[in-house]
C-alpha cells in the first residue's frame, strides 16, 4: 500500500488514514440565512471515511455570495449549523476543513446586500450569466474595490477563519481558485489595478498572501490549506504569464508552512488550460513548493494512484465520484463498481442525489 491512495499520510499536524480527499463541492442546499442544515451534516457524515473532507465553498461575508443557498461562516446561526456537521464527522472519526470563499465579481445585485454591485479588483465583467433566486441573469460590471476597502476584505477572511475554529473544524482552506475574488486579483485579465495590488506579480499576489497571513494567525500554518487553479479558464480567467504569477505565489506560500497546497489540474471540461499557455499541474509546482500537495481534477483510482506513485502529489481530491459514492474509500479498497452521479441533482434540491446514493455493501 506504500505510495497509494490507501496508504496513510501526514498532513500538517494530522496523520490521515488514507490519501483520498473529498473535494469542495457546491451543492446549494443551505437553509434561509445561508445556514447549514442537518441534511448537510448527514451528507458529510456519510463520507467521513475520506482521509480529509473539504467543505463546499463557504462565503466569509454577505458580499461574498455568488449562488443561491450556499452556506456562510459569518453569523452565529451559520456557526451553529456547521457545528452539526463537524460533530457528525468527528463522531465517525473523520477530519474536515472548511473552505473560505468570496466570489468577487461572480455575483449579481440580486444576491448582494441592498442590491449593490458585486466587488472585484477592477470594473471588468466576466462572460456568462449569474445564478440568482429568480433564474439566470447576465453578469454585471462589478465595482472596483477602493484601496482603503481591502483591509476589510482581509478582516472578513480572518473572522471567517475564527468562526470556523469555533464551529469545530480541523482546519480551513483558502479558496483562491476558479475565478473567484482572490484568483481575480492574481490574474492580469481581471486585475487592471495600478496601485499596490496590481501590475507586477508581487502586487497581484499581495492579497492572497495577506489573507493567508491573517488566516494562519488564527489557525497556525499547519491547519491551513490554499487552493489554486493555475491552468483554469473557468469564470473568464486568463493570465498573460501563468507560470510567472502562480510560480511566484506558490513560492511565497512556502513561508507559511501550510498543511497543504491544493491544485486544480487542467483535466476537467470548463476548467481547462488556455491553448497558448502550458499546463501547470502538480508536477510543475513540486520543485517550487516545499510542502504537501493535493491534486484534483477528474481522477480515477488508477490515475490517482499514478499521481501519488510519481511523487507529483501526496493526496488526490475527488469530486463527482464523491457525489455518487459516499463510501468511495471502501469501494476503492475492494475495487468495487462505482455509482454514477446524477447531474440533474448536483445543485439545489433535497436528499435526492445528495444523501440517498447507496453504499456498496447495501
């Protein structure tokens, strides 16, 4: 079992029984007030045999909301809801990190407090449509954050991290991938700022590093992860030199001695690499990053084992396979057949397609 998905691994201060990670998966099932529910707790409890569970993306403030019915981590009610989740997972012997999120421009006034514009590094609208409570609507041009507003953004992440600690999580992951706020600051097609948060790679990485410092101040580096999508084009993302900006950001993250770096590989449709840019997978960052690497992006049992055996990654995150197979670890161990996910139930709804997938033993 050495160097396989089913072998134990050290991650920060924890020793995990396997290298199988449940990827963060937005499922749009929070209650009014963006509060996690007992159904959400059951969903994670069912999957607690994973070496590590990472929650769905969770907004750190009301302005961070980008989709209906996604949970938050900024109110007492949300903290209480998440406590149901952590208690359920811990009762099964699992470990769970909360993913901290701000969508930036990937929102709509219908989702914002008082119908205000979403915020972003620059006033540049993404292509496509926003999911609102009354249907899909074209994205609007966001409002560029003023320089004096940025400390408040950092503080919102710090408070979210503190609330996650109160809710009983084992750690947190900073979501800086897939075209959301921190990723928008990193990449030069969405960041046209001319102040200390724009222009050079050092300036564009500044917010991610300042947010990381604030979160590490709450948790300690060995209970914090960062997620990046260095090759992703999702949410209209592009950079003229991805290797430079992401190489710099990852090198700088070394100083925090994080629990892990979580990389979305360019393997899934809609998250792929621009044709004029090299694929920046885990093997690109292994010589740059000194710590534990999680890779995600359409892996199977076979390709996941290959990623670990090659040394490119230490753990592998699974998304769609975990939607349909709550006992994915046990199925992998037995080389058992897998349930197929029902795409029609991915986003929103009730227990159908969420907590009703059968286990292999059943």
